[in-house]
């Protein structure tokens, strides 16, 4: 059966957005757990706690306050530094979804506290610009570039222009802050894109799970109707006939009831087969599901149009391979194209991403996903090859025996 034929054969129900509900399977518990994890670590107290760890670098500003200030001035410097840390955590907590007015007021307070700290920490106060940079990039993205360059130039030139802050002009440029600011900006932008990608993927998977459950109910209702509608109607007619002729023609009544029993047994077997089929992993269904997930993640799917070339004994195993491979591509590869090639006893999946598989753990050891696939393939007498692909990307290649060799 061709994948395209299967996709068109399943009824589609319009959804409120005017599109078409995708034909997919419900997200399994592992995927649902991943979605929940993404939501937990990108919001709430965990995000605030991670941002608070970054505040350790403000200790350098505190050292500079103790170096250049004393008495009441030192106390004021520490108070301003603590207020700066509090406002920074507030901005991180309210996040990018905060109203623009609220965010700009908070950012103005953050910048004012930085300016207020300059007399007490002198050039050391420019370390606080790293936090201002993170806040700007997180909210504005690429639009923060002029402000980031301005902060870097200010941290380079202002200490040189204020004579009492240094003994010689060389001392004024003895700081890594002007270089650290653009580096932190690039790092923050990269992390922001990763978080946005994970959030978009989590949202897409949650929506796919909802639509999948709804479509699954529709499919079960449709198939049960197709399986049982005719059978139950026939059973009803035959049972009624046996009841009417039971007194006048007992032999025929018994024959009708025997046919009713046989028909009921066949119907029960059909229902069990239908339910069992929903629980099975098939290559055709996994290709359809993978295409929808890749589309939701913005990745082009280059898949074969048919699975007839694959040995029927390998369909379920290859379905697991496609599921795990596509999951790794979406989560880790940062690819634009994902390709699947099928053979009678082989399946190859590769992408044009960064060339590092999320299924590989520390020290190059296989992660749970690839290790599980390796165990499945080993049971079938096959072999798994996974690694970087030239010139870039990642390649997963599985070969298993076919026919009599298996």
C-alpha cells in the first residue's frame, strides 16, 4: 500500500482554523513526558533559579565596590547591587510575554541602577552590562544589536575618558568586558532560538496529541461501525427468525442459532484484530506520522511514496527505526531536510543538520534511543550504523536479514 493512498483513505474532519486534521497516532508517554519537561524548564521557578545562578558574576562588582568605596558609600553600593539583581530576576520571571510598558519600566530601572553603581564600582560596574545584554537580546532578539554594540563601546571608552578611574591609559583598557558583552549577546541569542524551537515543538506535539486522540476516536468509531454494523444486523434478524420458528421448526431454529454463534465469534475476532492493529507500530503509519511531525517542526520530509519494497517481516521494526530517527532529527539536528530510504532489508535515515545525534550520550556512548534500537535490531539479526554524514548531517542506517535468511 502506498503511503499517499493511506493518507487519502482516512477520513479528514475540518478543524476550526479551516485546515485539515492530520492523520496521526497519539503521542506516546515518553513524548508526552518530554513536552511536560520542556514546559517546566522554560517557565516558573526553574527559569528563575537558572537565571539566579548567573548572578554569581556580580560578586566581581561587589569586590570593586569594596575596593573603591568605603563607609556609607560602600553600603549604598551593595544596596544598589542587590536591587539590580532583584530587578534582573523580576524581568526574567515576567519573561518575554510581559506587556511592553511593564517590561520597559523594569528595564529602565535596571539601567538606572547600573548607572547609579558607576560611582561606587567604577569600571567594574560595566560587568552589569552583561545582564543588561541578556535582557535586551531575550526580549528584542536581533533588534538589540545596536544597543549591544553601544554597551560594548561604552565599557571600552568610558573608563578611558574618566581619568580618576585609572593610573594610565593602558589600565583603562585592561578589561575583558568589552569583548564579553558581544560574546554573551551571541550566546543568549543562540539559547533563545533553542528555547523557542523547543517550545514550538512542545506546542506542536501537544496539538498533535490532541488531534491524534480525536482522530483515533473517530477511526475506532468508524471501523467498529463497519465491522459490527452488518454483523449485528444479521445476528438480530437470525435470532428473531429462530424465535419465531422455534415452535414449528425446531431443527431450522437450531441451525439459525448455530449461524448466529459463528457470526458472533467472527465479529469478536474482527474487533480484537482491529484493536490489536491500533496498538501495533507499522512502517506506513509511522511514515505518515513522521511527515506531520516534521512539517510541524519546519523540516522538509523526503520520504518514499511506497513501502512495497520492504520485506513484510521488517515493517514493524522499520517503523520503530523511523519513529526514533525522526524524533532525534526534530529534537537535536537543527536540520532543514530529513530523508528516508528503504530497501527490502535496510532503512536509511539522514538529515542535513549539525551532524550530532541527540541519541548519543556522553563520551560517544549510545543513548537510550539508539541503545533500544540496537537491541531491537539485534533480535532480528541485523546491524545498526549511526554517525556523522559528509559533508554535514547525521546518518542512521539499519540492515537486517530478509526472507529465508531471517
